[in-house]
């Protein structure tokens, strides 16, 4: 029996449904009896809740799925397994960065249905950004023949370079883009939620089944470096509030200078413009025309200056990873927007192994699959988390049907 004093029946209903959804997500599939044990609920209560959620379409009974897909039935009496229905609702996601706007449509499992991408060259005002989000969202829903009722909502990740332009304000819970969200919600007639793209990169990279209890650190490269911390299967708002603090970390004592930063800092030594400038000087070429592919070729051809530059850069990045992994006790480090080739990734892995003493002692290193064109999945992850799991699969105005006493 659960204590309901001080909590409304609707809140209790949402909480119980949310816990059931989270438990199933962490396991992939679960039987009702196992859900009851994990959540300390009666089997009867779990049966009532899950049956309603199956009838609503939130969950699927795998026996029914097998029959529908004409799969052979298993012999003997087995537990009836339940999973989240990935096509219960669909999520729109958007990522707004200094260089592009990425928008797409996915199901609850992050499977991409369609997408739209717009590079940004030169200046762009806020109205133009918002208008593209509106027109692309409507077009994506229309192409998939989806009504607003079939869409959870729109999740938007906004990169730090666009926070001020999009009227973002920092709060104790993260970034607040209430004005933009409210306008888009009124125009699209679906819920809209926004947050820092850095935090949402971390959210989208969580493997809730395999690494739900693993401390993880996301390291994002670009015009600046940013970090985000994941613990217990969730992003950590307190640790992620000042994601740009990593730029002040010293990777080379008494190293290169950058105004407003310590000598030898990440900002002075490792940000993308600095690395391109150093590579251009080594190759005696125009930095504006230089590409990472050309740097990679110069390394493969044995250009001594480029070999030295990339080896030292890999050592600095490895030092940064090791220090932050120790600081946050992170067992896994995710690299976002590093544009690494196989050679670059190997250099960092070798440097990590050298600093750690062995592969076993080094944190697990993975590259985020979120390329610019698929970065909208960070926004989709927010929509699914905030508008499906946090609500227990209920719409915001859902009436009370039952509650566990």
C-alpha cells in the first residue's frame, strides 16, 4: 500500500505510471510480476495500470505483438513480457547552433522518420530561426500525415552561442527559453520544451539499458569546449550549469595565451579555431580554406609539423579527459562534435592508455553518433523525456481514472 497523503490522485497516477515506464526502459522488456517486485507494488495494482496503458497504446504485450507479426509462439507457460510501444506517439526535435538548424521527426526509440537541415552562413535573426522551425515542423508532420494529437511535442536544444539571441536565461534548473517555447506552442498547437543543447547531447547519448547506472561525461568540442555530466541515468543540472568552465582548465602549464583565460588553458590550446590556425601555419596555407581532411592527409603523408601538432593535441585532450573523468568519477566519456577520423580517435585512445597505464584503467571512450544532420535527436530526446516519461505517458490535461491506494 502506498502513502497518498499530501499528493493528488492525478499526481499519484502519473508517478506510478512514470516508474513503470522507467523500469521497463531500463530493462527493455519486463513481466508484470517483475515490475511489482521492483516497485514494491501489488501484482493486482500493476496489472490494472499496465492493462490501461496497453489499451491506451503506451505499452505493448509481446504476446500480442508476436501474434500480429505472425511470429512462432513459444512452447510452455512463460511470463508475459511488456515493452514500451515505440510508435505510441512521435517526437519533433530541433537543434539550433551557430552553424546550422537541424529539425527532425522520430519515434520513442529515436528511429528517424524524416528530417530537415539548414546551414547558417552569415547573420540570421531570431525571427528567421523561429520561422524555419515552424515551417519545417509543419512540413514534417504533414509529410508523415500526423495530426498534433499523434505528436508528443517539440523539443529544442539551443547551443550556447544562440542563448542570448533566443532570449535564454540561466536558472537553478537549467536554461529557460519560456518566451520562444510559448510562441512556438501556440503556433504549432503541440507542447514545446527547450534546454541547452549541451545537456541534450548528453541526454540523447544515454543508453538506459546498458549504462543506466554508469557515471558518464560528455565532452563537446567546437568554438568553445563544453561538458555535461550523467549520473544514475540522468543528466545532472547542478554539474551542467556552467558547462563552459572546462575552457579554463589548464592543459599546458605556461602554454599559449588567450585573453580572459589562464595561459595554457583549453580555450587557448584546443578550441577548433586555434587548432586550424596552427595547422594552417604548419602547412603555410590560408586558414579559411583549410579542411580537416587536408590536415588528415598531411598527417598520413608524414608531414613532421602536422604529426607533431596532432600528437600533442591528442595528448592534451587525453589529459583533459583523464582529469575530468577522475573529478566526476566517470567510467565513460562521450566525445561530441570532435569530427574525428579513425586516425584522430586512435591517437586519443593511445594517449589515454599511456596516461592511464593500461586500457583497463582508462575510461571507456565513445564517439557520439549525433552528427549535425542528426543533432535534432537531442531535441527529440528532451521531448520524449519531458512529455512521455515524466508525465507517465499521459497528456497534461488527462483526467484521473484510478489511483493506487
